[in-house]
């Protein structure tokens, strides 16, 4: 399979970052389908997606290291249905106490991990922005390297495991291809069997995976831009995911 280097750094405009930061389809699916009660395994995968895919998922949410340090190293509220958010788009409104403790172990001290519990499950206005401001004023700050470590080593393996358990033949994919599907799932949820017109392309991806017709998957990802007419940042994300997947096709 080809494994070419491609541009995985979307233009980090305010609008494009907000489109992705406020996108809670994947997070809401996770909170409803995985967390209460445990309906699906959250076991992390040992499979690595490509560094380019990791870089891309972070860039959609916080831009590059410089942008992150300037605007997102503390705690912030993206708006909409988001909760208090830290690191690389880590939304406290959509994680469990166990995830919070495990994900930030070794990065934040025990006192801070305990403080973050007050933000768990709290979404939207006024709680989200008020709590984000409180944490920021209290001095919460996470350096880029540590934020990326949590994203790369703890968050992404959880989503990779969800994708691998939801779709057949993922072991036949390149790390670029699997990374594109992980990025898609983080944005839209692992909704490859959901009914309705909104999920037509997701169901087709599952069928193509069963049929091993991997060449058809970039087109399905790109076709999802029909859902992004009012969110150009998400449109760009679908286009870049499609391009990343296509680099792994012979």
C-alpha cells in the first residue's frame, strides 16, 4: 500500500476551529451508546494510526502548537453543547470519572484531577463557560506536548478500539486509512449501522469494509460534505479524511 506524506494541517481559521470544536455528534453518540451503562467496550487498541492522522485530528480542534499555546492551553468553552474543554478538545461534559482520572494521570496532579470532576456531564450554557472560566482563573494550564500525549496515547486508542470492533477487516487497512476512519468516528460517532438518511454513507462504509472494497470509501467520506453546508470547518475535515484514506489505496 502507498504511504505518502500528505498535508494534514487544515487552515486554522477561527471559524473552522469552532465548527470542529462545537461538533458534538461523536461525543454525544459516545455518551449515549458507550458510557451509561457500558453498552460497548471502551478497551483501547494497540493498533497505531499514522502520525499524520494523529496530527490531523488535533489540528482540526486546536490548530498547531503555537495556536494551542496562545489560545487553548488553559480551559476553554467552544460554545453550543460543549462542556468545559481542555487539552486537545477534551470535553469534560462527555467523559466519565474513570476516564478523567486515567486519561490525565501523570499529567495533572491528583488535586486538579479531583477538581475536574465538577465538570463531568456539565454541557452547554451557563455551566460550561462558567466552569471553564473558573478552571482557567485557577491556573489550569497544559503544555502542548502533554496535551498531545493524552490525545495520542489515551484518547485515540480508545476510539481506534471502537472502530476496530465496529467494522470488519480493519487489519487490512494502512495506518493512514484506519486513521481517517478514526477521525471520522471521533467526529460522527461509530454509527456505521445507524438508520436514516443522515447515515447513508456510514452504512455504505461498513458494507465496503465487509466487501473489502476499500477504494470506494474515500468517496463515501467526501459525500458526507452534503451535511456540512453551514459548517465549512467540518466540510474541510471530511475532505481531508477522504484524501488521507485515499493515500493508502494501491
